[in-house]
C-alpha cells in the first residue's frame, strides 16, 4: 500500500500507473505535478490525481513514493528541483525510456545516487499520449525493467517491484547499459525508421500519390510514427550512442540487401526474407510493449 504517491508528469504512463493502483485500492492520496495547470485540473476531474502542486519541490513533501513520468528531456530539471526535498524514507522511481541518462541526471542533481532511487522502464505504451489516453490495464502482462544502481536499497527495489506487479506487470532487473542497448535495438531503432520512412514518403507525395494508395503493410509498419515527437526526440538524445550503433549496423545490413536486389540475387533475397519470417513468427509473440 502506498500512502501518498507523488506523480510528476501526469500523462499516458504515469496516469495509467495511478489508475491501475487505484483500481486495486493500493494507493492512498495522489498528488500530481506537471507543467500546465490545465492538464493537472483535468487529471483531477478524471479522478487520476486528488490534488495538484505545480512545484516539484513541495509536491514531493510527505510522499512515500515519487514517480517521475515526464518526457526524458524534463527529468534533469525536475530531479534538480526535488533534490533535498524528498522525505528521508521516500522511494523515487522513473519511467524513462532510456536509463543511463536518467541515472546520470540523478547523480548530478543529488550529488550522488540516493538509496531510495530505483530507475525503471515499463515496456508498454501506445502511440497516444496525455492523461486522457491513460488506462488502468496498460501494464497487465507487460514487462517492467528496473535498473537499480549500486546505491539502490533493497527495500526501495522491493517497493517499486511490488508497485508494478500490483498493476499486472512482470518485473525484471538488468544493468542500465544493457537496457539501453536492448531498447535501442527493439524499440528506438524501429521508431526512428518509422518516422524517417513516413517523412521520406511524405516528401515524395508531390510526385507519387503515396498516402492515397497506402494499405495494410504501410499502416502496420508506420503506426508508431504517430507517437509523440517530443518524447522520441528526447529518447534519441538520451540514448544517442546505443541508437547510433544500431543505426550504423542496420545501414550496413540495408546496404547488403540493396546489393542483392541490384544484383538480381533472388536466392539470397529469399533466404534473408525466410530467416526474418522464421525469427518473427517464432519469437515475436513473446515480446510486449512499445517503448
Ligand atoms: P505524456 O503522455 O506526454 O505525459 C508526459 C507528462 O509530462 C505530460 O502530462 C506533461 O504535462 C508532463 N510534462 C512535460 N514536461 C514537463 C516538465 N518540464 N515538468 C513536469 N511535467 C512535465 O508522455 P508519456 O507517454 O506518459 O511518457 C512519459 C515518460 O514515459 C517518458 O519519459 C517516456 O520516455 C516514458 N515511456 C513512454 C512510453 C510510451 O509508449 N508512451 C512507454 C514507456 C516509457 P504538461 O502537458 O502539463 O506539460
């Protein structure tokens, strides 16, 4: 049971977490904090938060659980603002899609890593954003990756694990570096490709009637290009090195496929497509989530 939860960033992910906890009656009072007062008032009307406080420093006072669910780019500023204002026993976690950048920002803000800090990332989401789009079952049967630091206290890790399990998620732990590498491959690269493809085709629109004839395959492949541009800009900046590594290796692979097509090498093209189909058919069903 969380007595007082402070949610900083009341949008899709934070709103869904709180809705899930409320449905299970596992959370007492919720104070919401964010940039725009309109959004926070709206969240009160929706029953997601009980009260609002626009200043992160006072919002965290008295909270036993603080969840940071703003876009990644806002996290360093928020962490700097709450440093020195958390209750002694408070547990602090975040939901950012890149982990090393958040840990670095926390170290800078706090002058070291607090024992109550347990970085996290729910592998769940939709291409919609905002508290309006939040729903209680978003994390059911999804994974949440925690990347505890060497300073994270066992009781804090337990509290964050229990919170996510309560809303139906399976919690796994790994290092921040491994997380960032895995997510660059499975989520960040596909999003970058989808944005780039839609943008490239949109710019060809004058010459070819692309969107008019866009059917299932195009829609399936590019759905995630409807995701929030600010969030994805932040992810690209926060996980730059791992994304660049993936982009470079994928560019090489594309070059090899291009050469096969240019050379009319049907056998190797078919072999590559078959390998890809086998991998997808066999392995993807177990995977979950967006980002
Ligand atoms: P969202 O729906 O846009 O919610 C973010 C919230 O943060 C908004 O309500 C916004 O409120 C608030 N915010 C923005 N700037 C702020 C600031 N400077 N200070 C305080 N609040 C601020 O985004 P989301 O999809 O929930 O994503 C939130 C986090 O979850 C991101 O770090 C993202 O990497 C991570 N994540 C997202 C997904 C996904 O698929 N969406 C999945 C896993 C993790 P205002 O409108 O009032 O500014």
